[in-house]
């Protein structure tokens, strides 16, 4: 069954986020926490202290997406992340990328690797053996509410073929709604991240169910 990971990005305050979490817990499978600090995308929001604070107030699985250059992954693992996802593009030296992926795995946390829309899918091949999840961005990272990119499905198909029979989950993030959710599921997506669609819905639980169906 497809898993749904509502994103924290649209929330403007901690109190607003807590209210959101209480509304969707038991229906969503993960809470997708976008972390930005302006050194990789042009926006800043939360840090590991915020992740820890969230972890102390929810039993939801925390899917922490680090849109940060060369992040200190241990900070987020120690803060309570169940999944730590880092960006391929955030590491100029790919040996540092491998070191970060290995550190996440060594600390019994699920390893995620994300790819920006303009990055070639084939570049992931040497890193698949370190990963539990590949996060495919179908919008430019760093801004909630963007439209799903036209090449999203073809990139998903290419990624699915590259992964082959490896035990790796495919997560898709960006512009997801019921109109494209079924197509994504049919083409190999396992986890759908939704920010604006769920958050802005009058009935957020119904919105989650619509993405699953």
C-alpha cells in the first residue's frame, strides 16, 4: 500500500504544526520534516532543535529531509529522526556523501538520498547500495505549493528501472494531488510527500485518504 508523508513546510509556527500533527496522526504514515538553512535552497526554517521538539510531542515516524549542504546527520539522528534524507547535490565531494550515508545507516536510521529535478537519474547508481529510500523531487526544492513537473513520471520510470530488484522505496515530493497520485503509484512510487494539498484542505484526513485510494 502507498504511504503518505504530509510535509511540515506549509506550517508557519510550532503551534500550528502541533495542531496539524494531532489532526493527521493515525492516518498519515510519516511526518515529512523539511529542514532548510539557506546554504542549499534560498529559505531557512527549522534545525535539529525543532526536530527534537516535534519528536517529544508525537509518536509519528519522522521523515527528515535535509536541504542543507554537507549536513551533520548525527544531529538529526540524535534529535529523533526515523528517516534521514540528504541531497546528492549537497555534496561536492561524493566521498563525503558516502560517509554521510554510512553514518545514517550505522545509527540504525533509514537512509534516504534525494535528487533534484535537473540531476540525471543515472548518477545515483553507485550510491544505491547505501540507501533504503530514494526521494525524487518533482519540483525545485525549497518552496511549497509548486506545480508537479511534466517530466516527473518519466523520471520516476527511469528511477524504477535503475533500482531494479533492490529493496529500495521510492518517495516522490512536489505538487502531488489526487490527479497525479494514482499515476505515481502505478509507476512505482511507494511514498508520496504532500505539503500544500493536505495542509490547505478543509478536511485533511479526507485529503490523505484521497491520495491513498
